[in-house]
C-alpha cells in the first residue's frame, strides 16, 4: 500500500488532470445520448477505417521524431532516431497534461540535457522546432482560410472571430521574435508600454512579471536561432515535414468520419475544419484544451457528423488525446531508462563552435 501511495503522490497532478478531462468529456458524451445508443453505434464502426485512423496518428508521431532528429543532427551527426522520437513524445505527453501546453518544451530540454546534449544546444533545437512549427502552422492556416473561409463563415460564423484572433496572435508572436533579433531595445520599450497600459485598465496584473516572462521566452527563441545558425536548408526541410505532419494528423478526423460509414465531405474540407478546431481549443487553459476541444470539435464538425457527433467526439478524443498520453507516457518511461544518463552518440559537430554552456 505504501508503494501505491508513493506512486499516486508522485503522479497526483497527472491523475487529477486526466480525471478532470475525463469528467468534461463524459459530460459532453451523455448529454442527450444513452450508453445503449453509443454501444449500438460503436458495434457498427468500420474496423478498417479505424485501423487507418490509428496508423495515421502513429505516423504523425514518427514524423515528429524525424524532424527532431534532423535538428539534433545539426550538432550531433549520429544522434539516433530513438533519442529523437523519445524527445518528440516527451513534448506531446507533457503538453497534453499541462495547462496551455506549457510543459512540453521545458521537459524536452530537460531530457535532452540528461541525454548528454548541452543546455544551450537543447534549447536551440526546441526553440527552432517551435518557431518553425508556428510559422508553418500560420501559413497553412492562412491558406485554409483563403480557400474555405466562406464555407465556415456560413456554418460556424459565431466562432470565426476566435480563429481570426488565433491567426493574429501567431503573427504577433512571430513578429515579436523577429523584432527581438533586430532591435531588442525597441521591442522591450513597446512591450513595457503595452503591459503597463493593460495594467492601468485592469486587464493585466503584475505587468513587470509578465514582461520578464515574455522577454525570457523571446530571448530563448532568438538565442536558439543564433546557436543553430542560418541553415535554411534545414529549416525548410523541417517546415515541409511539419506541413505533412499537420495534414496527416488532421486526417484522423476524416478516417473517423468514414469509420461511421459517412460519405460526401472531402478530405480537404474536414482537414480544414479540424485545423480551425485546434486553433480555437489552443486558447483553453486546461490541459489538452479540455472543454474547448470538445466545444470547437462540435462547432466545426457537426456539419459532417450530424446526429453521430457525440460518438464521433468520443472516438476522436480517445485517439488524439488519451492515445497521445498513453503512448507518450510509455515512450518517456522506456526512453528515460534507455537514454537518460548515457553520453550522446558523439561529440558536437566539429564544424560548429561550442555554445556558452559547453565553453563554461
């Protein structure tokens, strides 16, 4: 019993997080739908399409490891795929169980340093991965908005302003990173002015703490790019992989759509709906966007699923959220035993100068 208590105490936050998320999901599920109805629907699912959905999700995890491997090999040419995959799943796992997905990147850096990579280089890899993802996601979202804006405006217009707000927020974030690298003093003064102004109208509390937190994050991204250097071929490769990853990841919803024996909607329109849905739920402070993920999925995907929306939501959430947590937890557990405490495959690339942390 004492061992069980230690395990529960050690993982209390994760247990509470999953319990809250499950309660929210169950509220959505059984609002107007009985267990017997769900059971009858699930018995008729197309097993083939469900297997494709699982395989599609697994492929996105493999691609996450591949893009991480490319970045890590900039410093360590023999950095193995197993290490890179473990780092990728670490980010997915901790992002799923922490509010605003804030735990993924710090834990990735932590485990990479435990694998023998310097803190500076670990931060550089994760910073570049994050900013390239943001830029790629923004560009892809703008393309989708341009192609499918009228369709979604007519069907889910009450949520469209949130999507636009998400695009604007991404643009501002990327511009801030660029401005820090070009003119740090300007962005510092501007950020101070904005936060102090928001504090005066009681929108922001403790503006100085907010300022320090934002500046620290922006500086880490800026230093990350300086450490990585101007390897545009590498960045473009990672961006292309990210585009494929976004498309494949959001294809899971289409596979679920077909598993319910539904036809008519195209793969592209369902991918667009899922991308918009993810952008909306990203603003929810609960782990995994709980509540927001369910609401946004319902708002965007009721067009396709109709009266099968509730069971579709259950399948989608089990695969894309709880599936990520399960596989992520297993990957982190196995990977930490295999790689943590071991030296990296080789020393840093001799064509690169060691970073400050290594020089120290």
